[in-house]
């Protein structure tokens, strides 16, 4: 028996088992490291791809805009060339008319020269009203009444309003006021207050400076008052002024630069609403800046009315005519595209507003609004703009009321923060179950909810990684089977095998427990890190929301100042009344 | 403003930058009421009306509520502003209530929690009443809503 006991040596078997176990363990560890590395690589690649996508989209947008700008730059050049080709000879007539008036002042040009040039222009410009006007002027200067009369009739036939206005201004320039006012009356009579032509703006300008003397000023003021009273009874016309003012206010909005709001933009689906209300409210301080400058503009009547008169006359003869309008509109649009850096939406909005001033006709109320909103496009001065804002005071006020009420009706104070499966790399890796927190929720409660959700999310990972007693079943069965076989062969060998096998199973079990314990600790660490990141994002989002809302409130507070500015407008005459 | 804004004429990145927000239906539907009613609505409400609304707002006793509501109904009818559905304002009762409607007949004051369904005509004004700029909002049968300021000025 002693021989049998001596001949069975389990040492090599145990060593072999240990070696196998150690090799296996080493290989599993190194595999684990490689998997970890691969996971990190995938994560990095994902983030890089996202960044690349954003850069690409930004690039595409920028490229589209640059292309729009380039196209418009080319187009502006060609349209301007076309204008020059088709209407260039009008410029010659315009230049000659200015030159002729100056020559009359100086008296250094012979009547024959004036006659020859004006008659030549008459032949070259078959449809243009100013050409026979010049012939009439030349005839007038050499006392050729028959020719003057005939030419005036022709000019009058070509364009009644402009001819009347032209002679009203020229006669006023020559100091013949009663005759000038007669032409002016003629001119006003030719107008329909529902469909005023562009040059009526010139009259607004002239009357704001009293260029036609007291009689002329009274005539224009009376006519204007009658027209405005008549037209403002029509609520549709009034509403349309308010809408134009609302558009004007809209163009004063700034664009929110989203740097510093990244976390909020990522988590809050309602962020765009908050951006809109901030942008809308930003129009208020801008309005104050722009219109206070207009209000405080030095509006003292210029010492020499003659100079203003000349400028007005100059505007009449040098400004473009209706025939040129379609091409002028194109120029305005393409220039707007260039100015808006290729943003076609904004360019259209701006061009619409500008071309409104170029439209062939408009009613007297709309014309006043246009003079108030867009004096440059109408060719009137800031003095006229100030008067026009006073006339449209109630429309401006209504527009502010509505614009502000409109964005307030859509405004949000608090936002939902959506912590979804993609809110962080951890959330992506561990398939975060997701939680939505409102910024109105108390911070501590929000953090608790995040913590709870991360616990739930990681529960299954930790559970899967933890050591379970059922692990013993498999090696136990194998060891048991081996012992059973050995027991059948030899009871002693079997008993020894049982002891050794039991020991081996226990040893391997302890190793496994250690490994599982590490895995659980890793998962818990990952959960804590993930939670810390989510909490950081949550706090950042809360702070960013507070910042944004404070800015909105500060901007929104400017409403009272805007209304005060409108209510105290220096040239306004109307006042509000009570309904009951 | 700490440089958060880029001027509108600059390179705009926001895709909504070129558009105005759509006007709310309530502020624009002005088709039913006649011109006279519309022009009356644009005039300021007098101090007595504003004061009565304030008193009604805080009245607890139902008979007092009815008395004030009757007085207001008569005044609004005299003003010739057209058919008024009721008034809508911020509720100062505190949580859980956020706003309430005041109708001038029947069940006069009704308070709402954020999750409550507010009658359609009033619903569009839920965010607007939270603005401190307005005392209350008049809601008309033709769909128009007019915010009224503390001094009685209508914001229209």
C-alpha cells in the first residue's frame, strides 16, 4: 500500500494546472486591456467624426454663402452696365439740365448754344419728359413764348406731375414765387393720394424746409392733412403701416452668438425658442440707438434755402425714372445679398424693405411711413424723416406693442434638459436610460434624479460583473467526475484526488472572486465618473440658462424706454385718448 | 450683454435669423369686429376699469365678485369694444396655480395649474400673462387678445 501511495505524485499535475491557470489569466488580462483600448479608440473616433461633421457643415454653409456673394457681385456689375446702356442718355439730359440752370445763373452761355443743345437732346430722347422741358427753358430765356409754350405742353403731356414739379422748383429758384406756387397747385391736383409717385417725396422734403414760401407750405400742409385724414379712416391702410413698422423693428434684431451656451444648446431642445426671444428683444435697445440719433439730429432750418432747393431740384432731375425701376430693383437685391454676406433669406427681407421705397406708387400714409423707416431709399433727409415719424407715431407705438407682445407670447423662462443616451460618451457606452430635468427643478433634486438614473443604468452591468456562487457548479462537477473515476480505480487515490480537486476548485474560485471584485469596482468607478460628468453638464446648463434669461430680461426691459421715446417724439401732434 | 450678440448685418449663423416670428393668431385676427370696435379697443382703459379688474382679481366673496363683474360688463358694453369673452391674468394665489380667467357671467374666476387645459381662446396667452409688463389680457370673441398695462394702455 505504501508503494502505491509513494508512486502517485500530484505535484506535476498541480503545477501544470497552475501554469495553465496563470497563462489563461494573463491572456484574459491582456485581452481585456486590448478591448479597453479598442473601446477608447472607438470613442475617440466617434468624437472626431462628430467634430468633423460640424466643421464640414459649417464649411458647406460658408461656401454656399461665398458663392451667393460672388454671383451677386458679378450680377450687380452686369445689371449696372445694362442700366448704363439703356438709360445712359437720360444721364446726359440730366447733366445738361443742371448745367443749363447753372449757366443761367452765371450768364456766360449764349442763347444759341443753349437752344442748340436742348434741341439736340430733344431729338435724342424721344420719351423723356425732361428733354422738352429743357427746350422750354431755353425758349423762355430768349423770350420765345411760342416755342416755350409748345415745349411745356409736350413735357406736360409726357409727364404731368414731374413737369409741374420741375417748373415749380425752377421758377422758385428764379425768385418767382407766385408762379411757382401755381405750378405746385397744379402738381398737387395731378396726384392721387392712393397712388403717389416717387417724386412726391421731393415735395415732402421741400415743404419740410418751407422751400416754397409760406403760401406753398400752407398749400402742401393742407393737402397732406386732408389726404391723411381721409386715408387713415381705412383700417386696412393703418394696419399695413403697423406691419411695416413691425418689419422695421424686426430688422433691428441682432444674432445670438452661441459660444458659451454649448451645453444648454446640446441638452435643451427649447434653446432655439430662448434664442429667438433674446434676438427679438435685442431689437429694442437697437431701436433706441437708431431713432434717438434721428430725434436728436440737428434740424435747424438751413440758412440758405436756395441750397436745399437746388439739392431737391437736383434730385428730381438726376434721380431715376419709372422705366429704370425693374433694373434698379435687381441692383438693390444683389447689393443686399453682398451686404448680408450671402444669407439669401435676410437679403430678401432687406431688399423687400428697400424696394418698397422704389415701388412706382404708394398712398400718402405709406409714403410717410416709408420716409420714417427708410429715408435714404426715398431720397429724403433726416428732417423729413423726423416729421414723418411724428405723423406715424401711433403706428410706430402699435408696432412696438405688438412686436413685444408677440415675442413675449412665445417666450420661455425655463427649459427642459434632455439627458439622453447620447449626452456624453459614458451615456453612449453604458446605454444611459435617459432622464429629462426642467431648469425650474431644484438643483439638489435634479442631481438626485441623475444619480438614480445612473444607478439604474449601471445596475445590470454591476450585477453581471459580480461573483456568483453558481460559478462553482461547473468546475465542481468536473472535479467530482474525475474523483469518482479515480475512486472506482482506487479508493485511496480517489480520496486524495477529492482533497486536491476540492482545493483546486476553491483556489480557482478565489481567483475568480478577485477578478469579479475588480470588475465591479471598475464599473462603480465608471458610474461615479459618468455621474460626475452629467452633474457638471447639468450645473453648466443651469448657469447658462440663468445667464441667457437675465440677458433676455435686461433687453426686454428696454420696452418702456422705446415707448417713452415714441410718446415724446418732438414733431408728433397726436395724443392718446381714453375709451371710457 | 457681454458680446453675446453679433449685429444683424454681420455673418449670421442662426438659420432662423432671416425670419420674423410668426405673429400669434390672437393678435392678428381682426376680421370680424367692425372698424368702430377696433378703434375703440386702441384707446386707453380708464383708471376705474383697471381698478375694478384689480379688485375683482383679488375678491374672494362670490357676491362681491358678481357685483364687480356686473359693473365691468356694463362698462365694457358702453365702451363699444365688441364682444368680450373674458379677461386672463397671472394668478397670485401661488403654487400650484399660475394663471386664471375671469368671465363676466356665471362661474366668474377660474384658476389654472400649469398642466390644466385652458379654454382655447385664452390658451394662446398663457406665456404672455407671465410678463410683468401687463396687468391682464382682454380676450375677444373675434379672436383678438389685447394686453392691458397697469396704466390702462392697451398694448395694441
